């Protein structure tokens, strides 16, 4: 009986996604903060928001929390966050 070897790796797929251009400044920007729902991420994002507002002049902060830490953000949350000038996705533990 011949030995059959299976290759479990997938073919490499080239991504067409590109990074967004860098912001010149956060002054007057709207920044989204995405909370993954794990412990300790809320106090971390509280601090991030304070630094963004006081040290970088961020105009507005949009905070959203994922319903499930293991799943992607809900489509409606992503639609809200894509309207922001920048987004911070935070993971806590």
C-alpha cells in the first residue's frame, strides 16, 4: 500500500489591503476606542482617552465594546468606527 502524504498548509493569498495614510496630527481628530470586553481593558482605555484629549487635542472619542471577546466586532460597530480618523483596538487581561 502506498504512503499518501497530505500537506495541511494553505496557499498564500496576497492581500490587497493597504495601511491608511498616517495622520499629520491628532489635533481635532475623532478617535475610536474598541474594547474587546476582557478584564482591565476599560481602565486602560480610560487612560488612553485622557491622554488623547489632554496631550494630543483629540476632539471626540467614540467608544465601543465588543459583545464577544473571541469574535470580530459587530458590523454596526465597524461602520461607526470606520468614520473615525483613527481607531485603537485594545485587548485586556
